[in-house]
C-alpha cells in the first residue's frame, strides 16, 4: 500500500519495512475452536463516523442520493489501485442500488482521464491533488475504499486492495445496499 502523505526516503523505507514484515509474519490463524478460514470480506471493517464530506466530494455524492456509494481513494501511480479499478467499476455496474465515486489523490486530472480512457471505464471522479478530501477522511494508504449507505453514512472501509469479485466481499456490500437504513 502507498502512503500519499509521506515523501521521499521515508515512504520508500516504510514500504520496504512493510514488505519485510509481511514476508516474515506467521500465517494468519483462525480463532481457537473455530474452523472458519478468513475471507476477503473480513478485510471490510465497520466505520461508524466520518467528518462531513468536503465540498468537492459532496458535489459528487449529491446526484447519487438514495444509492449506496463506494468511495475509492486511488491514484494512477499506485499499482494496486490501477489493478483493482476495473473490478470496482464492474461491481458498481452489477449491483443495483450501488454507485462508485473515485477520488484521485495527489494525481493529475489528465492522467486520470487517460487511465479511464485506456481501460474503457468512466466512473465519476473527484480530483484531490492537494489531498484535502483524503486528509479530511483520514485516508493514509492507497487504495482505500469506503462504503456509504443510501443516506451516505459510512458503513464499511478497506485499506488496501481487495478482491471485489469474491462472494464474501459482495455479501458484505449487499448487506448494506439491501438494507435501506444502511446498518450492516
């Protein structure tokens, strides 16, 4: 995962440290007495509150009233972000009551449009070159995706990329989109 708030050497060292930790960490264990294997949907954590959306994001969300929304923070320079974008678009198109809004963090609008053109996708996006939105919502890693319910209240978040086609992920999303009150 990338940290858009750090620069230069600190970012590189942090990335290397994370890779080393992941390489030497023991495999995830199930809870004692449980035979359940962790699922990708388990990476979606509950979120109960966020500060009000900054103006640019509010404008993007306004036409989507009454729909649950995936708000994906990403950048064209972030490889996991680029990899998961087609799956996010496909998910939003295949799930009734679900929309996608992307927030391009520390990126250029022309690079974002070129990426969308190259991949034949066209999700709404908000350009966040100064990271106003990502800082307001405490997004420290890319990609980060939040699921807002139909009232645009936060419900779920994942930091890092995710297999958006996995049944456990879709089930967690449907638990929010199918419930008009939004409570998962």
